[in-house]
């Protein structure tokens, strides 16, 4: 099982980025995929989660209306589109996976469930 996050970079405030998480070794249909981030000096926090099997999504309040998560079961990828970026969005972003049944098939528990698999992070820097 592997997860590979990509797409990070330097962007100006108000700009956009598209992060992608490529999964291998398992089917997205059986898992919930989450994006998490860790800013310098801060604890890791949940950003967004998605379940491919039922299309349910979850967003942190801080990113609602700005970030969009989507999954492509055919490609086994999960993308996170980051719009209207702010300096406080600067962080290393990680994608992670947990079997959906472990969430009780309820996406709202995603951030605090304890993910089974983690990919290496991709750095997003929002700065002028």
C-alpha cells in the first residue's frame, strides 16, 4: 500500500493549487482518503476527507468554500483543489487512508479516526 502526494509549491495569496494523491495497492472504493496538514510549530490537522464509495466529503471549517476534494476511482487518485489561498494555509500537506468500515461508514469521524496509511507530504507555501 502506497500513497504519493504531489502538487505543492509556492503560490501568492489568493492563488490556487491542485494537490494530487496517487494510491496503489488498494482500491479507493474501500477506503476513505484524507488530506491533513502540518504548519511549522503546529500540530497536524485534518483538512478534508472523501469516501469514493458513497461520495461523502468532509471539510475543516477553515477551508470550507475554498478547498474542494474529489476522487477518481478509475485512476485511484484523490485531488484537493486549493483556492483563495491564505498565508495560514502554508504547511506540509499529507494524504492518508483508512478503511471506510473503520469509520463506521460515517465520513465525519475521518479526522480523528487514526489513519492506517500515510504518504509523504508535499509543501505548500503561500507568500507574496
